């Protein structure tokens, strides 16, 4: 038995979902450093950001400690602060762990986003919740923030172009290709590939490459002065506009009937990658929990735009029960070779094999040093 372990959390009344999420967050060194940085950034930060200060103290209390000194942590102050803004933390009803995670992050953001500088030119690239302090200086980068890009690839010119980018805190994955519960995926990688897979789109879309050639011909003849390198031309338009003698007219260009492939790409992977495994499916118009095992590894390697990135598993949140209710627990990594299973105040040592057998609801990975 290891000499070091982590404390459990007191259940304050059907708060197992909250306890499981807190244990998962405490397992992330990057998130602990991030919250601590919010407290250290600025004078009297603990007064300006009371929720961040209470959260940081709770995460610190849940850090690995000598086994003989272990005592359960009572997160009453944290729960009370969350209940001020969120009704889900009031009363004695069990809630969803992933929703609990989102509410914790939203509460944290309210203290971070005191003001935002004018960034009109970057409005499509930065999230509305981009963290800035009251004096306009940037706060520490949120380790859960990642960026996905939706790309369209033309089957005529084989060129791809971005149509939108989205920030995320977690990636929501499916257990099966459709919401009917049939043919469930066997591994996390299969589910992730489905998330990023190509979707065929038929229709009379403008092929950007062919359109560019025609516009360039118009430019050379003095008919059109539009610049296709301008950012506004990255989205498909039904017509191109040019200006002649101060009068704006439509330039009619025959549209090309092309097939486009749309897919999602992980443009900027976060330092902490959280997967939310959606286990709800529809059977005979009824929501049912799909209680199957999705195989996952304690190491994950992703292909990023610049270079491959490796992640290490640090926590797994599990829901025991059915679609009507149940109990949440957390598997948490204490050291690289030491794992524990935490059910509120009860903490027991487990093997990596035990962790891999878990029917995961949330999987938390941390980026490994390059």
C-alpha cells in the first residue's frame, strides 16, 4: 500500500456528481496552476475573485498527502458560492457531472472577465469569454480551452477552406454512429474519428479555386477589382461584386455543381483535454442510458496541425446507474503508477487495469511534455 493518497469529499446531499468533478479537476496539475495563477495575478486577488480563492483552497486540500494525515474535505463554502448563481446546487437532487463541470467554469469566468479590450478584428477568432483582467492585461490561459475548425474541401479542386472556428472546454463524443444505440464504438479512438469524420454535402456551391481563376481573368481585363485574399471571401458567396465608376453591380458567374466534404479538425489542442462520453440514446422514443464499455488507453496521441501531441490520462468520472439516476465516482491518478478510486469520502487503491475497465462518462487527459 502506498504511503501517499488523496482525501475524499463529504457528500452534502446527493453531491456525488460535484465531488467526482472536483476530484478530476484536482488531478490536473495544469488546472491547479491556472487557478493559483488567478489568485496571484494582481493585488488583493482573493478579494476580487473569491470563488477562485475558495476553489484553489479546495483543490489544494485535495492534493496527495501522507496517508496517516488524511481527513475528508468538506466543500461547503464552494457549494454555497455555486448555489448563489446556479439552482442545480441547491436542494438535494442529483445532477449531471458534465453540467456541474460547466457551471464551475462559468462561475470562474464571471470573476475573470472583468473587462475585455476592443478586439473587433479578432472577434471570430477569440471566444466571447476570453480572459482579461480589469486593467486589460491578459489572465493566465485556461488549460481546458481548445479550438476546433470546420473545414470544407471541394472534390473538384481538392482545396480546403475554413468556414468556422469554435472554442471548447470539452469534446462531446458519441458511443455509436447514430442515437439509436446500434453498433456502438469499441474504442475512444473510433468515437473520436467519428467526431472528426467527413460529411458529404451535395449542391450548387461555388468552387473557390475555379471562382478565383474567373475573377482573376476579370481583374486582368479591368472589369473586376475584388481581392479574393481579403478575409471576407473565405465564405462561399452566391455572387461576386465589383465596382465600376462608383456603381456596385453583381458579377454573374456560372456556379459549379460540386460536392464538398465537411469535417472537424482539432486546430489548437488544449493542455487539458476532456472528453464527455454521451451515453444517452433513443430507443422507442425513450431516452435510455447505453451501459457499454468504451476502451481507452492511459496514453493518447493526437495528430495536430504542426506536430503530434501526446496526452496522459489523469482522471475518469464514472456514472453508476441508469438514465433515471445513480451515483458518480472518480478514478484519479496520484502518481504515474498509483491510482485510486474515490466514492465521496471512500478512497481505495486500484490498478491501471481497474481504471481501464471503467465505463467512462468523462475522461480527462493532460498534455505531456514534449
